[in-house]
C-alpha cells in the first residue's frame, strides 16, 4: 500500500496540475471512445507487452491542434465513462521535445489510480475516455488539453508544449453499484438515487434502535468482501438526528479506498466495516451505525459529528484491490 500511495501521488501531481487554466472536454461515452485516432497519435510507436514498461518513440515536435487517441492494444468491454476509477500504468512525455517526464505503474510497480472526471486534466481524461479495461492507448494531447500557454516548467513543460502519454488500463471499476435493486424494510432511511448514482437520504422520524443495522439496497454478484480487504467504495454519511451530510466521496468526485477489518487493521469505524464485510462487490448497502460502532461518546467534532451520534451510510461496493 505504501507503494500504491507513492505512485498515485506522483502521477497525480502531473495529471491534476494546471486545472485552473483548462476545462475538461470530451468525456467518454458508454459505447464509443470520447476521442478519436489521428495522424499525430498514429505515429506514436509503442513496443512491449501490455502491463510491461513500454518502449515509446515518436517524431518531434509532435504538436496536434486537437487531442488524439489510438488504442494500440484493444481492451474488452465498454469504454470508460465519467466517474469510473481505473488502475493504470502511464508513460508520460513532452510531445514537443520528446523528453521522458515520468513512467509509473508498470511491471512489478503498483499501478496508479485515476478517475475519469474533472479532477484530472483533459489530456488524461481523454486518454481514459478512449480506453477499456485491458487497453493500451497512445495519446497525443494538444497544449490546450495539457498545461496550456502557461506551461508547467516544474513538471518539464514550457508554455505551449504538447503532451504524449501511453497508458495501460489494468483494471476499471464501475462508477456506481450495479447490483439488482432490493426493497428495504419499513422504517429504514429512504435512499433516492440521482441519474449518476449519487444517493440522497431521508432519515425517518423517531429514535434509532441503538444497534447497528445493515440492509442490502442493491444485490451485487461479484467477489465477497473479507476482513482485511482493501475496498473501492462510493459512500455518503449523514447524521440520524437531522439528516445532514457529514462526509461523502460523491462530493469529492471520486471513489475512496479503505481497508476494512474486524478489529485491528481497519481504516474505518466498526460500523462501516460491519456493513461491507461479507457483502458482494456490486452491492449497495445502507447501514445505521450505533454510537458504539461509530464515534462513541467523544464524537468527531472536526468532522461535524457530535457525541453519541447515530449515523447512516449508503455505500456502493465497487471493487476489492
């Protein structure tokens, strides 16, 4: 996990830099790539097997007016959609000078994770948007979709430089729980989903039972989560008292990863672990968390959680790492 965090952080410095100066365009569709191939992306020559560090050559300067993407090795399934997280290896180059900038996530090195959305610069969003799980893509990104006219000298890009990236999408996770809907019992908090899967919660009037209660709202069919697993989840947490949201990965625009465990080693409160362990990937669960399985008599004032608070979470279980 230490390696994964280090790789993810180093790639994020490039993938998210300069976002104030550029806007995301060309998000992916479910059945076709968000960006097409062209003369610039087609001249990027890539050798090597999928998952291994690629050998990349291309003529310089390579300065496309529009970002182009060629699928060098075909993946399977649908193209990535906005909101999906992917584990990737990425080789990044200055397209104007040909200089190698960063190579991460290939071979024995833990892959990095990126989420297709407005949290990454358009060059990387478009790379993800023309890929599927198992894809190797070569992208020639315009300066506008990279660091723009301001450049980013600390990352190796002068004003107006283009960007080339070769990316292997090693795993892709759904953007939301895709299990079959199930009815919850009367008196359980009501959950209504937005078109993108983001939940809204209405907490019923009345006092909670004082015990932790779990309901499966959508039944998945993937692997069963075990104690000690690191999971990829989307979640929203509200206070039972007033229904106020105190934490939500949806508000941050990307899934979260946690280790869930019974006892030591867990990175979340006991009630969160109890809700997930034993469930199947693809499920959405709702859990009423008693104070004893939450933040107890101390609460978490810095997170807006008072003492002895009963909590409610809606959790989409997207995958196990």
